[in-house]
C-alpha cells in the first residue's frame, strides 16, 4: 500500500513539474506597442492557447485541437517556445457545437435552476500543450503558473477571469487518442470524468488504467471489424495496408490483420509511416508505399489508417501505374477530402475511388440555424478567443464576415460525425446532472466522482433520431459506423453520400437504397447488374491442366529428348565421316538451338507473368536465329568448298573468305540488339483480354499498348535469314549426295518459311482467347521438328543402321561416282539449242580437304 501511495505521489509531482515547465514555454506577452509591434521577448498572439469561457453551476471543460500542429523555437538556456500553427476551421465548428448544446440545455427546463458553464481550450494537437491546459483546469487556486492568470490589456480579451475560478466538473475531449491518453491520466487522479468525442483507441477501454474515461464513439476494434467485413462482403481478398506509427495506427493495424486472417483476406504489403510530419524518414516511407502499389497490379484495394496530411502526400505522388485503385479510408481521413486534395488539381479520377468508414453521424437543424444566426461582431465574442481569432483573421484577409456568408463558410467545414459525438457528450452530461442533482443540492455538494458514476448509469436521448443511448461497461457508446462514398462534384469532393450503416451488434451492413450508386469494382473483380457485391473474376489462361496443353507440352518434351539423343550420338561419333561432313561443331550449335526452341514452348503455358512473357519470346527468337544461322553456315561452307576447287589455293580462299563462327556471331548480334530494344522500349507484359460473365482471359501482350513492331522485326529477321539459307541450299543441290544436305535443308527451311508466313496473319487476327498461345506453340513445334527431322534424323539413321555408308571407303566411292557422273553445275535451262555447248567443267580430282576425314586427305581419286 505504501508503495502504491509512493507511485501516486510521484505521478502527481511529475505532472506538476511538467506544468511548471510549460509555464515557462508559454510565457504571456507583457507589452504590446500601440502600433501592434511586439517586444523581442514576447510571443505572437496566436501562440497563446486560445480558449472560450462561460460561468455556470456545472463547469464543462473542453479540449479541442483548434490548431493542427506546434512549432518549436529553440532558446538559449531556456525551454523551447511553442507556437501553435495551422488554424483549423473545422475544429472551431466543433467548439461551437459544444457552446450551442450548452446554451440549448440552459434555455430548457431540464436542469431547473442549475446552469451549465464551459471552459474550452486549444490543445494545438500536441500532448505537452494538452497536459498544460488540463493542469490549468485543476489549478483553481492559481498556484502553479500565477503569471498566466494576469488580466490582459484592454485591446485583448480576458482569457482567464480574475474572479475565483470554479473547478471543472467534467471534460469533453480530446480528439486524438494519444492526447486523450495523456489527459486521462491527469484527470483520473481526481476521478474527473472525461468524455471524448473522437478518441477510438482500444487502450482507453481499460478501466483499471483509465477509470474516469468515457467516449461517445466505439473503440477501434469494431472499426477494424467493419473494414474487414466490407472487404469480405465485396470479395476483396488481396489488399494493401498503410498505417502510421502511433497508438491509433498500431492498434488498428494489429486488430485489422488479426480479423483479416480469420476471414481469409491476404495483405500484399504493409507500410508504416512516421507519425510526425517533420520526420526525415517520411519521404522514404511514402516512396516505398508508391513502389509497393506499382509493383503488384493485382492489389486493387488499399486500406489506409494514415492521417490526412500523409494521404495528401501519397495522393500527390501517385504515378499512373499506382492510380486507379480502391481506397478504403478509416475515420482518420474519411471526412478530410478537402485536406487530402488541398493545393492540388487532383480529382478522384486521378487517384481512385474512396470508400470511407466514419463514426456515426446525425443531422441537427438546430445547430445549422445557430451557425446561420451567429453574430459576426468581434465585440460579442470577447469571452471566446477561438472564434474571435477566426473572425479577426477573416477581416485581415479582406473576407466578408457578415451573415449569411459567415454561416455558409462554417457549415462547409462541419463534420457531421464530430457534431453528433460532441452533442451526445453534452446530452449525457445534462442527463447525468439531472439524475445526480434530483435529490442533492449540486451547487453546494457535489464531487467529480459522483458525476462520473451518474454518467456511467444514465440513459439519454438524441432528439433528431429519437434513439436512447447508454455507456457500456467500458464507458463506450457503440453507435456504429457510416459507410460513405466520395463523389466528385465539379472541383469539390462531396463526403455526405452515406451508402450504408454498420451495426456493431449484428456485425452487418444496412444499405441505403435511396443513396446507393453504382461503383466500379476493384481491378480483377466484377458484379452482376444491380448487385451490391463485387466478386473475384475467374481468370482464364492456357493452363497446365488443359488436355491440349498437356498434349503440346508432351510433344515439346519428346522433341527435347530426340534432340538430346542426336546430340549424344553426334558426340559419340564425332570422328566419323558422317559427322565431319555435317560440319560437326556447327551441328552441335544447331542442336543446342533446337533445345532452346522446344523449351520456349513451355513458357507459353500457365498464368502470364511479366518475366514469363518476356523470357518466352526472347528465348524463342534467339534460339531460332541461332538455328537458322547454323543452317545458313552449313550450306554456305559445303557450296564454297566444292566451288573453289582443291589444292592450296582453294584452301587459302576458304580460310580467307569464310569465317563460320564470325558469321553466326554477326547474325546473332543483330537479333540480340532487336531483343534488347524490345525489352527496353516496349517489353511484352501480361494483359487482360475479353471479360464476360465474371471471366477474364489473361494473355501476354507482345508489346506495350499492343505494339507489335519489335515482335514483327524479330520474325522478319529470322525470315530473312531463312530465305538466304534456302537460296544457298537450293544452289548447292547438285553436290555429291554423301556431302550434300541441300535437299534436306531446302525442304526443312521451306516448311519453316511456310509455317511462319501462315502464322503472322492468323496470330494477328485471331480472337483473343485461352488457346491463342497454342497457335504459336504449334508453329514453333512444327518448325523445330522440320529442322530436326530433315537435317539430323537421316544422318542418325545412317550412323545407327547403315554403318557401311559411314566409312572412308564409302565417301571415296561417292566422290568417284560424282566426278565420273558429271560436273558440279548442271547445264542452264535457258541455253538456246543453236548455241555451242558450253565447255566441260573441270573434273574434280580431289575432294575438299576440310570436308574429308583426317586419314582420307592423302588418298587420291581417279
């Protein structure tokens, strides 16, 4: 017990010490010159915490973040000065709601001769500032910061009256959970009840730590459930997550992830943004968020628990690849479209649709009337420096502060959910005071803890909707949520389009049919006409389970096996005449290229992916370029060898003018350049084809935006090489049959050329469907099998089953028969009969040395 008292005393001393320190950092200006120029050591007027006061029997303290941030000014050997900045008109409207509700209660017979008063202060959205102003609620004897209580000069308002202050009986505020936690720790020391109108963190539901805290909003656990239920109901099961590194963001993200896992919803990426705007890592985290969105087009929905200024930076930096997604906004920024799009020309079409989950709201015609009749005279608001400062600012900017313009400007900044929650808080206090003071003289005998107990048990009503409310065992009001849809209206974005409400008790949505509008489903989702749900589209592609795909892949596998068998056979028979006559090294390169061609067909099967779409065409193009280059070189070498003739001069001419590997490398380099340009400028990528009845065809697009230029160049280049090889092979058709592959090459290349000539128009005009990749697979298999069958199977047959033809003697006999039988070149068909016959061609008396086996090079022919 003693230890507990020690801790209690330490907390009290610490709070007082912090407040004394704050007295120094918020020193009041001592002197203001007639010209309005402040002395060097004075603070600007707007740095002074703004407030509004009214006396009464029951004093309601109000803490509102009228300014959105605090700027620090370093001072030598003194605490830093704090200057409140970024004036928020929306928060001013919330303070006016409290004032209007108090005046309404005082003008009604509800409390008899008791009256409500208020003391509203500005927390500047800062924890330290909130602690300071809260301590002033408690410092009724003015002993902690005596200088602060001095009356200001006649040119300024009297923020804190000189007359004895009445203690604050109950506090309404704060908005941000981090600030409410700090304030609740102070107020819980005296059990002064606190009612927040917007703090939703689940930490505040712990009554052991925060016994005097209550709120007119549900805790964030239910908001996380509502957001997950939206995703589940719409069929969105692959989402991104953006949150902030604060109590609000961490708590919501943790609850959301747990609930999403239960519902089978996967989180593609999760980014945590620094909570403080000035954090040096903020730009890096926002850039990381954009990159995460860009890298996964399948993520069509992004859930964000970020603050409005974070979303402002994200929306401004969205690239075209990252735009167009569905954004699911928490209550942190669901009603802040004006701040998200502030200072930019962005519209919803640039960022994507936004569905917001907001705290329950309600209309109040009485409050609308109050704003419309608000007195714009500065002198009428000397006890309200918050409103006074706003009106003074409008005057300095040359704006009209007269009605009805003033009321219209204030209504534009009105947040219905906050107005509803603040109004409920005042209603709850009035109802509790009525219950408590029914049999007690509350002017003389009341304690804060009495009002706390009365608040926990009272039942109160909100007249516009006629419903009754009561705090639950955790001090929360489970009012539920509104589901809103942002709607572009000219240059503005409307946020009053409530399309559904969420009940915490039933965990279900109730759609407002009269406000329901058609909304585009997220990417990869669809909906039946008139449906309220989006469903995942069924993706169709040339799947591995397709029987036709299995058949084609089987043929590809068979082709690879046959190619490998021939390759091994040629390596084992490397020194035999058949292999040497086939230009052995070039044949090995040709077989390797055929392996690549067969392998490329496998990449045409399965769900299209970016790397798969690019790899399959590059592998196909390079493989066939290498194959056709090798065929061209084989034909050219044999024709040249027999045309230059035997002897040293022929051998020297061959060595000088014919470089086979250089020719192959040159042919390949051109195709490599085409492929590099293709991948750099317009790479193949997955695309969605026709959509029908919830089904979408997934295909590989052979160029960005349907650009077939590089695909066409690749095929045209292979076709040109094929035609050149065909022409050379056709020219050498009269060579000795033991060396001559011209007929086989001509036949194989003819099949290849015809296949790809037919493929072009068929592929270009074919209707996009799941079997479109099969067209290219068939052509690749047909071409590869034609080269394998015409060039290698006959030779493999000779090696395996006609070994008598694979000897030196057989090749000598072949050459003798060719030399005796006629010349290398047949007579021309265009010779006239009367012309003298051409001189006979020289008889080849020696075979080309580089085509004969090593031991045959010294043998002479007849």
